[in-house]
């Protein structure tokens, strides 16, 4: 599905200038701003971390699984015309996708040999945050006096904060052991890409409404074990301002 979206958006961006070669010139609204609310849709990335260690002279294993899901995002874009119907824009958007981690452990018995115990628990609200900064080439397609579309594509820099499990501590209780996870917030900055379209309808000369659709992608190797696929298909809408 993701590949199809990328191909579809790529075709729009690559053929847009040819298809609209006779579009009216970009003479108004040469400086523009957009503020949006939106969401990343249809994206859930599962992640697993496991540990093996010795307990009571036998091997113990603990695993943590979690999902990084789609969800709401906030987006702001600003840019301007450079020459003809070509321009440049900077886009900043951020999102959070914190989720619980599911812990599954196989622990040796403190008295009986080869009698492992299965334990489950949860690491609540494990952090995941993304801040994307994009510099994009822009092509404006003027549809009529009020309606136009910006085609955008360019590289991004993604700052990621992601909480991972790093160790496990076992405490014996009266009826069952308790597994306590030690976690760490890892940060990483990586390169990615963004391509999409922004449709704008101007209610007045300077103020209007708009909607966008885009696909973003990046990969963050947080450490030697955890690698996260970032981005996905995103949609949203909000206000549009243009001057000059």
C-alpha cells in the first residue's frame, strides 16, 4: 500500500508541470503560509526487544513488544515564489505516538529445576515523538481566481525521541515474580523525504482554507537493536494566508 501511495504521488509531482504547462502565471500570493491539523493514517510499526540472562543458574528471557501507530499531527508551512510558477517552502510538523509496551517473560523457578514460569506485564506510555523539518521545491497550478494547488517535494530532517527497554529486574513475590523494566529515551536525527500536494481555496485575496495530502519516509536506527520506520501517508487541513 505504501509503495502505491509513493508511486501515485510521484506521478502527480513529476507530471504536474507538463500537464499544467499553460496554467496562469503565479502573480499573486507570492508569499504564503499554511497552518494545519492533520493525521498520519494507516501506519502501525511493531517493534520487539528481548533480553537473556542467568537467573537461579538457568536462562531467563524477557521480551518487550510495542507499536508505533499513526495519529494526529500539527503542521505549519511557509514559502514563496522564486521564478515563474516555481517556488520554495519550508514545512515543520510534529507528532506523538506513545504506547504501552507488552512484557512477556520466561523465568526459572527459584526451587524447582527446569520449571519456567510465564509472566506478563506492561510498560505504560512508552514515549515516541517526531519533529520533521522539510525544505521543498514548489510548483503552483492556478486552477481559477480562487482555487490553486501547490505540488511539493524535497528532503527532510527528522528528530526522533523514542523510549526503549534496556534491562529487566526480577523480584520474587508471595504468589508470583514481578518483572520491572528499565527504560531509556533515545534520540536520533536522520534524513528523510516528503512529497505531496496542497489544495488552497481563497475566501478573500489574503485568507482562505486548504487541505493537503503527502507521503513522508525515513528510517531511524536508534541503537544496534532498534530500527524504526518513520513517516507514512498524511492528510490534513487548515487556514491559508497569502500576501503580495
